[in-house]
C-alpha cells in the first residue's frame, strides 16, 4: 500500500518538537528544518510500527535522496494530512485549514499526553492475543509472528481494555488499515474494505480456535460505528 501521508514545514517542525518533548528518536537537525522552503511538501516514503504505540516514518531530506526518520505516537501519525490524485494523476494536497482542523488546539502546538504503559503489560496482551488467534492475522491469515500485532479493537485512549475480547491479531499492514478505517469489521466478523488497492482474501475474519476468545461484538460494534 502506497503511503500518501506527508508533512508541510510547520508540521515537520511541530512533530520534531513533539519527538523531543516525548523523548522519541529522530534524525532531523534544527538547521535543516529552519532552512526548508515554507511551501515544501515532504512525503513519507516509509512507515512502520516501532513499538505498539509508536510509529517511525522515513522522509527524503534532500535531492541526493538522503533520508531521515522521526518517531511519533500512532495518534499523531493518524492526524497527518494525506494527498489525493485526480483523474489526470495530479496531486491534490490538503489546505492548511483542513490540516489544522484535525488538531485539538488552534494556533498553538498540540501537546499530547503520552501515557507510557508498563512494558510487561503490553507483552502479556500481545502474547494472549497472538496465542488465541494461533499466530495468524485475522484479516489475511499471514502467519509470521515478527509482523503480527495485538491490536486493540477499542483503543486504549478511548477506554479500551487489555483483555482478549478487545484484541485482534493483525499483521502490521492490516493493523494500520483497520486503525485508519480502510478496513472495517462488523460485529458479526464481516470484513468491509474501503480501499481499492487492498485485496482481502476473506469475507469474514479468522476467529480464534476457542470461542471464549472471540472478539467482543460490543467492542467491534463500538469501533465500527465510532470510527476510532
Ligand atoms: Zn494481514
């Protein structure tokens, strides 16, 4: 799936400041940021989950193709603007106003309260969910633990818990697609796809082998209707 998210100059500066505040890794130097043209569009060329709640994105820094990375919370990643292409293949970017609308505060930097959960608790949730789903992505069936994640149905930030009933075993791609609403799952486990470039082999999710580990219909429906 091609990433269509990008930074503008002020976004990159703001996200870099957030990374400094939140003690995240980054490779961007302040003088590089200051010298960027005001109207520059900086596309994200690569992204992956660095930890469960942290995303690392890679951007191209100069004409030589040198790249740098920046870490951010998954919530902050979700707020980045996304370009579209029209029928002639021309890029359409979001306006500054559209971008700023997504942030909770007007005219000042958004300071996110970062809750760092104990490492062990995350590990227990991951272990339980992956085991329940026999180490396969509930959407595509891929069986490679290195790219499998224990995704929350109702996000922790929206009050979701760390129980198996609020978990889905998803590969990194489908975790992002589910998180971004490109794939939706009904309370009966039907998979709905909202991106033409995503090919999903199944109509229904692959459930855990033991029925007591099934995802909660209530939580699936909460996520489905609220688009968290
Ligand atoms: Zn998958």
